[in-house]
C-alpha cells in the first residue's frame, strides 16, 4: 500500500507539472533568473574578497636602520612589534637585503653589479606585514617611540600612508558591498520564488478543494505540490547554473582585455568549485521550491 | 431527539464575523436511515452553512452534530479525510477536473484514498454504468452535456459508498430534461439505501418529489411537508 501511495503521489506531482506547463515554464524561468542573479553576486563577492585580500597581502611597510643601530635595538623593536596582534615583523639582514636587491629585475644589471657583499651599503631592516591594515597605526606608534628614533634611517609607511589608507577603505567597502548585494539577492530570490509558486498554487485551489472533498488524505493533497516545487526549483537551478557558467566564460574573455594584470578569473573560480557551486545551487533551488510550496499550501489548504 | 436518527443537529448555532451575523440559530434536525430529505429556503438563509457544517468544512459556534452516533465537531484533522469518504457531495457547478476524463475524475477519488488498483478497475466501470455514463468514460468534461457532467460528479461522490449524499443545487445549471435525469438518479441512489439531502429552490422538484421538506429561513428551520411516505 505504501508503494502504491508513493507511486501515485509522485505520478501526480510529475503529471501536474507537465499538465500545467504554461504555468510551470514561466515560473521556472522567473526562479532561474533570481537564482542566476544570486549566483552572479556570490561569484562577484568571492572575487571581490580574494582580490582585496591579495591586494592587502601585497602591502608591507619597512623600517630601515642606520648602521649605528645595534642588533639589540633592532631585536627590541622586532619583539615589541610582534607583541601587537596581527603583526608580523621579519628581520632583513644586510645579506637578505642584498639578495633581494640582486633579484630585482627592474634594475639594470650594471647597477645591480655595483653592490657586492664586500661593499654593501644596504641597510638592515624590519619588514612588517599586518593581517589587518587597521593595525598599521599601532605599528606606527611603536616605531615612533623616542628610544628608536636615532636609529631609524627610513620608515616607508610615511610615504605610502595615504595610499594604504585608501586601499584599506576601498577593500572594506568592496567587501561590505558584496555582502550586502549577496544578501539582498538571496532575499529577493526567496521572495520571488515564494510568490511565483504561490500564484501557481493559487490558480489551482479548485483542484485542491476537490481533492479535499473526495476525502484525499493530507499527503495526497500536499506532497504532489512539494514535488512540483522541487521540480521547479531543481530545473531552475540547473538552468541558472548553465547560464552562470556561460556568462563567466564570456566575462573572462571580455575582462582579459579590460583589467590586464588583475586576476579576475571568474570562469576559473567557477570551474575549480564546479561541484560545490552546482550542488549548492541545486540544493538551494530544491529547498526554495519545497519551502515555497509548503508555505503556499498552508495558506490555501484549509483542512 | 430521535434515537433512530443517523444524522442529528442538536441546537446548532453558527455565527460569522465575530457573532454579528447569525447563519444558523438553534437548529435541531434529525435525519433517519434511508431518508430522502429536501432542504429549501431563500438564498442567504443558511442552506450552504448547514451543508458546510455537515461535511465538517466549518465548525458550529455552539451545538453538536451527530453522525452515526459520533459527534463530528470533535473529529481530529487527520481523521477528516476518512469521515469525508462517508459523505458524498455534488455541487451546482459540478467541480470536475477539466483535464481529466470522466473515468479519471471518478477513479481519482479512489486513488486519493489508497484503494488498490484492482478495486479501482472493478468499481469505476460499475459506478459509471449506474449513472449511465459508461459510453462517455473517455470523454473530457468539456465534451459532456450539463446533465452528463452532473452525473459524473454524482458518480465521483458515490465511489466510497457514502452513507449520505449531499446535493447542493445539483440542477441549478440544468435544463428540464437533464434535471429530471439527475433527480431520477438521486432517487435510485436513495432507494439503494443512501440518505440523500437535496438542497434546491426549484419548487417543481419539491412538489414532484413528495418527500420530507424542510425550510431554512433567517437561520431557523421549519418543517414544510412531512412527505407522503411518512404519514
């Protein structure tokens, strides 16, 4: 009996979707568009996040010391800096500085050859990276302490302060905007799906009434609609995913010429997370469909 | 009180809009086994309310409704489908599913109540023969006359062998010939032992039937005629 019931209920769900295709197809398309927009913003948000992270990782400030600075002084500053949260200070010895200099391809070979191990005017220094650009002000405070002043040859933060602050503000804004847009589109997707399915079910309340009056048990009335909702959601999600992949590959071909040097590989990101994104979209679609059906049914099916 | 009655309304009152509108006011009614009863009354007098209470689409504000010794106002939601299978109902507007054939409209009701396929295959043709629609089994409602549509909906109402068949203005949309057919069918169903409650305001029918007639007026019930077979 349970087998007959499952068979009949699934058949009802599938047959109803097909018989109501003039209603199903537009519903699927509307849900697809919102899922697609949601996907676009998730991917854009991801790109914005990773790009701003790489941008931030590229920012380091450096303290260079006079030759008069003793190793003790340098170590003292390094320690003080490392005590700050999210601050990493790496010691650059004369040899390290030389090796760095030698590896710089932007300087002519002849110039590079001028400096040798025996004749090395390059200063010792501390290279400072912070996990959060906001920590740089704390770094500045420590470096500015009176006791270090006579030994410091150069503190690169001063030159780049404005630029760093701008980058910091910009990345923060981008992250916030991406999060807000993604949230908005998730909410929009839920609302649109809910409304679309609600309308599809509303137009069939006569059928629901008949089912009730002929003594259909609750599962016969409700479950076929859940199945329909799931079918809507899953087909919409599949189409949205295809559309997303197509647009990403198109975006790649366009962006390559516009943003040279920046890694805006939307297609690559999508492909490297292919199954996660696909699964997530399908799951979101199916759940959204079932959830919307359940809510609409509750509204229109008085038992 | 009538101890032999199958259906009893005991002092039933139904108010709408937070007590401002009284659709039924202290109604007492007993329907006997095998009875054919005609319910008349102007529109808005409470006929539909009485029917909705009887199929437990609504609950009375006060009072009890006993069906076969059971107070139906106390049936739990999940048991309602089982109760409703004992009550067949047909409407003025037929309420058939337009994208299902005559056969499917009838078999659907059985499918929805977990009847095995073998039972459905056996039962549906028999019922279609009873209502005279065997030849029309594969037609869609749009291809049928009004009378045929109403007979399809009666067939659907009968699949569960209900103890009570409620017909709410079943002939309201039908011409004279089709009306006669439908009434004749209802009488035959009643003769086979099913209680029939016919709501109508077609006075010709009321007069020709010679059954018990009750009238609802302003939410109150009056006996109009006892019926010839009940002297």
